[in-house]
C-alpha cells in the first residue's frame, strides 16, 4: 500500500524532457478530457475571476501558464476574457520542446496566445514579468525546497498574483484515478503518471509551508475533485 503520509519523490514519465511522439500527444489529449470531465479546469477559471475582480479592464493583462501542456487552459482563459471584455496576452511555458510543439499545433488560431520553451528555474525566466501566473497540475512535479524558493521569486515577478491548481494527496483520489485510467485510458503514460501524481501531491499543511516564505498574501481552498485552489496576491 502506498505511503500517503509524505510526498513521493518518484519521477513521472512526463518529467523526462526528451519524451516525445504519439505517447505524449495521446497523454495531452487525455489530460484535457480528464481535467474537463472532473471539473479541474473550473478551479483555475474560478480563481482567475477572483484575482482579476478589481482589475482595470482598460489595461491588458499578461497571463502565463506554467507547464502549459497542450494549451487547453489558455484557450479556456482566452474565451473567458473575450466574454468579459478583458484585453489579454497569454503565454504558455513548458520546458519540453515536444510539448510546446504540440501546443502550437493544437492552439494555432488564437494570436493572443504564444508558446515558449523555457525552464522556470532558468535566468531567462527569472527576468520575465507577468500580471498573473497560473499552474494547473504542475507544481507537484517539484520538491518542497524547490517550490519554497520558486514561490518567493515568483511573487516578485507577478504584478497581481499567482494561482495554483493542484492535487490533494488522498487515498480516495489515488485509487479513483488508478481505476479510471485503467478502465478508460489508452495512454501508458497516463496510467503510470496519474496515480503517481497523487502520491507526489500535497496536503494543505505542505502547501502552506512552501508558500509561507513567498511574502504574498494567499488563501488555500479545497475544491472538487481533490484539488487545492491557491490564490496568492502580490499587492
């Protein structure tokens, strides 16, 4: 039986920045379906509505999506900003060039979205400035120490704040996703990575601890299905 008391340090297949081909493409397509079906995308959109509630809509907003995958979240955000008459520039960032290539092909008809191959721990990333940064099912790929240092840095890079949408480590979440992917997934990567993602994910206390040094004002809220929604405000 897995140990749910601590975060797993095992690596997911997705952590290999050289992974490519149909297995990656199939995985990205399935992740879009999983996030939509389980309501995970709504967690990020809801947080974005809150963090931009008082934003001056005459000013364009620069939003970056870290670990952007196939770009599906950015497409949803773009549609939401259009409906709400918010000027926006959207940037999808991922360290795997093969994933960025998929995203560029997947989201090729929205000029407001650009995709960049970039390591978030690089000097080039540290020099960038944004209004809002989001990360959906992204931060569980990193250690507590990496995250503590990164959020301290990210707070300085965001004019408005940043949003975290990630997994609550819980036995029910683990066994549910293990069963669902076994029954319905055609991707070996999804079948392996999805349950492991839960084991690498967070308790509320762990999230609080990695955010504590960021100096941002933040809230942590539980959302279905086994998601943590974090809204960190820079001002």
